[in-house]
């Protein structure tokens, strides 16, 4: 099923992100986690794409596994470190396996700046995907601005270019303060972007994760969130419980304010995915 059809029903949806293994020896354990998460029957599951494309086969295989469980898959695809030939071959493979949804991404510029010349931005990839098949296309967006963008206004203009190129929905980078999303939504709608915006939520379940998030994306951490980390960061079980509760509270507020699409960065953790789903059992039905 195409994700735009799922979203068009205008009802709250919960979806999960998983990542494929980096090496063959980890395949089985990742597949096991993916099957556990698929058992929760989310609205869809997205499968990330390794920067550089070296593990693209795993993304396609895991997406096909999701599909085989009767859950709609969304395969991520990055372009900046790939040739057109490579991108086309992955898309042909997705088509052959009946996978209809692609999240079109530029990908991070590798350290050292070595990139291929065929694609510079995600909007170019979206145009390529449109040429190749009848895919439903998603793209990334950044409520706090993309790290490389000059300012938020320009970032939103570039988002608009992705929509004009043919993307059907966008999924946000994680955020921990819903007001940031509400402000962003106001600005993107004002700029004329009308496609559904899916909120990306990260349940933070350990202290190390927070350090990584801050060093990678400079995401704003509200005082309320910092207090939780200060109080429970050294108690793994308590931190996990508090992190899940924080994410669930964020989601309830989002749904109450009309943000229907919720995507969980579930980090291949079936127990976290299940606990989030459980905490919304009466809200999602
Ligand atoms: P783009 O939309 O191309 O934007 C990149 C930068 O270029 C932005 O600053 C934008 O403002 C600017 N820009 C865009 N168009 C132009 C233009 N015409 N002229 C000048 N500047 C322009 N990474 C992975 O490697 N694998 C994944 O699976 C993956 N999944 C992700 C899922 C989500 C939901 C999100 C939010 C991110 C994901 N990423 C993933 C990370 C993503 O690849 C990086 O954030 C990357 O740096 C930007 O990708 P993009 O598609 O947003 O790029």
C-alpha cells in the first residue's frame, strides 16, 4: 500500500523506523528485531539506508521482510555518494520486490567531502524516482533547520523544491519540544507546503544516546528533558522508563493538536516500540 493512501485517511498513525545490519553476521539478529516490531502491526515501517550504499541489499531485503509480514515498508535511499546507475538499480530491485514507498534522501556528505557527481540534493533524486516508477515518495525535513542550511527560511524553500519535485509526504528529524514543531508547521504551511508532515519521535532510553544526538544534530533539549537525564541518566532501567514516558507524552500532545502521523525512531528495539504502542492503545484505535 502507498503511504500517501494511509495518511489520507486523516487518522492518527504510528510507524516505526528500523535500520539494517552493517555486516552479514548481524543479519539474523536484526531480522529478529524487525519481525518482533512488525508483529505490532504499525501503519508502516521504514528501513534506513547505509551512507554510501554499500549495504543497500540489506535495506531491500529487510524492507521485503517487512512486506512479507503484511506491514507496509518504506525503503530509505540516499544519493549523494551513489552514481545514477546504482540508484536506478536499487529502485529497479524495489520495484521487482513490490516495494512502493521510498524515502528520498541526499545523505550526509562524507568526511573528506568525496561525493559522486550525479546527485547533489534530494530534490534531484525525487525527480529520478518519479521517472523510474509509480512510487510513493517521502523526504526528510528539519524543524530546527538542517545543520548545513544558512537559515530556516531557506531550508523551507528547499523543502518546497522537494515537494515540487514530487514528494508525497515528509518526515521530521527528531525534536524534544513540540512547540518547535508547531512553529515549523506554521512556517511550512505559510510557505505553501501542503503535504502531510510526519513527526519523528525518538524515545531516548539511555544517556549515551543523548550525547550522540547532541553532537550529531545540535537538537534542542528542553530543561524538563534535561532534568530527567540528570536525575535518571545513571540508572538504565529508570532512564528507559522515563524516556519512553517522555516520548509518549510528546506523542499524545501532538495527536491532541492534530498532528496525526507519528514515526518512532525505534532503534531496532521491539520492547521500546511495544511500550510506546501500549501507552497509546486507546488513542490510536
Ligand atoms: P536535502 O534535502 O538535499 O538538503 C540538504 C541540505 O542542502 C539542506 O541544508 C538544504 O537546505 C540544502 N539544499 C537543498 N536543496 C538545495 C539547493 N537547490 N541549493 C542549495 N542548498 C540546497 N541518512 C542516511 O544516510 N540514511 C538514512 O536512511 C537516513 N534517513 C533519514 C530519515 C529522516 C526522517 C531524516 C530526517 C534524516 C535521515 N538521514 C538519513 C539523514 C540525511 O541523509 C541527512 O540529514 C542529510 O544531511 C540531508 O539529507 P536531505 O535528504 O534532507 O538533503
